C-alpha cells in the first residue's frame, strides 16, 4: 500500500477522521486481498461509517494498518477514505 505517501508513511495520522468504504467496495476488497489481516465478518457492519484513527502500524513491506477508535479489528489503507466530516465514533 502506501499509495500516496510511500511505504512506512501513514496516509491518515492519529486523530484523522476517515470514512470506511461502502459495503460493495469492502466486499470487493475482502475478495481480492490475499495477504495479512483479512477483513472480518464483524467489520462489514461498519461499511460506510465514519471513524477516527486511534493508532497506526505498518506490516512488513510498508502496508498501513489502522486501529479506529471504538471499532473492531485493523483496517487497511485501501478500506478508508479521507473525509472532512467529524467522526461519529
């Protein structure tokens, strides 16, 4: 990942409001992603929701993984979009 800023440089710093991609996009991501930290069934209920970045970590190779405040699991950069809205969580 690291599509915009390069590997090991987070796209969404801690505290940033983000929107999880919609259900159709999340399903497509889940079907195509074959590596670490797959999307869990529990995460699907949050498709399209707003969240706030609580923590950022990196998988070997520079993939960004985000912990969103109050939401389960780790979220890949590809599952999140920048937003100017205030996070619901």
